[in-house]
């Protein structure tokens, strides 16, 4: 893999890390990670340090791509940012609230209301229709049933699946299933969408269409996007590309593959 030098790296010092740039001037941060550290303990008692002092700020409406080698910690970072896991040390702040201070029930409610998730595998409930899958986060949050179904239908129309409302996941193609997952991620009008290899299981043509969808919906809904990906085309469309390497996060400007 070839790459341009990291901005801010002193000439001749290949090991000097570059800190990720702050959010664009004047833009409020919707998400901040401060000195995040994550250590896993193996069965033999040995420690595996996956993240070691990660700082990140993401502005409202900004798209940030996270790249890095397989196993570098991209998914771990997204899980911490989304409150799916808790860091060994450090802090995640979403819209001014430190999520580490929340009890489990409060954290679950915040995730449902303010964060949308799109994973490599769609994780749709197979016994429910596309319509019901998208409505479910709203119903969990206490929304009126009819209102939830109306918004779910609107979102499915936006992702081009208004004609597939009553189809269950098994009746949908892989690309259609991921579009349902994107609609579901937007159900509660979140401030932030986290996507972990969202096109990793799709062919190139379907991936391109889903990339277009992500960025069109970003413009329409004003959400911040954090995308962990090996896909160069997707990463290149982000406002910034950051790389996880050696447990840290650094600015990255690729000229070759992102993995």
C-alpha cells in the first residue's frame, strides 16, 4: 500500500504520529472521544491493548471514514463510540453528555434515540416485514404506532423500497436488506450514524448505489456519519479519512488500498 505522508509529520520521522484534526472551524462537535483505551484480557490472563489513547471529534453533519488493517480496532472503536461497549479508560461525549456516566437503561435509551447503527450484516428481524423492522426502534422509544409506521414508510420510500414494505428479509436482496437497515438507522432522527463495513458483503454495483444513498441521506437528514470501511471508494467520499494503527487514530491520505 502506498500513501502520501501524514500531514504534520516531520520530514524524515516516519514514526511521528499525526493527531486527527479537530472539527471544522466553528462547527459544533456532536461526538467527542477523549483518550479512549480498550484492553481485552485473554483466558491466560494476558492483556491485548486494542485502543490506546484515541481522541476524535466529529461535527454535526460531517462524514468521517475510519480505515485500517483487519484487526486494528475499527469495530472496537465504533462499539465504544456507540455505547455498545464501555472503554477501559477515557470518555465518549455525545451531544454534550458523557455516555460513560449513564446507567445501562439510560444508555440504551440514548442509543435508540440519538445513534443509528448499520453493520456489515443487516441484523433485520426475519419474522418482521421491512415496514415493521424500520418502525421497531420508534416503537421501542414509545412512539405512537400509526406515526411510527407512517415514518417507516416514508423512510423506505426515501431508500427506494416503498414497493417492498411488506416483504420480509428473506424476500429481499442483499442490497435491499442493507437499505432497510439504513432506513432503520434513521428511524428516530439520530444525530449520529455509525456504519461498520456497511457494504462489505455486497457486489461493486450494489455497493456504489448504497454509497450514493448514505451521502444523499446525510445531506437530507443532517446526520454525522462515522464509517469504518476497507472500501476505498466509500472512504474517499468522506470529509476526512482517519486510520487506526498501533492503537491510535491518525490522519490518513491514501493513494492505494485502505487496508
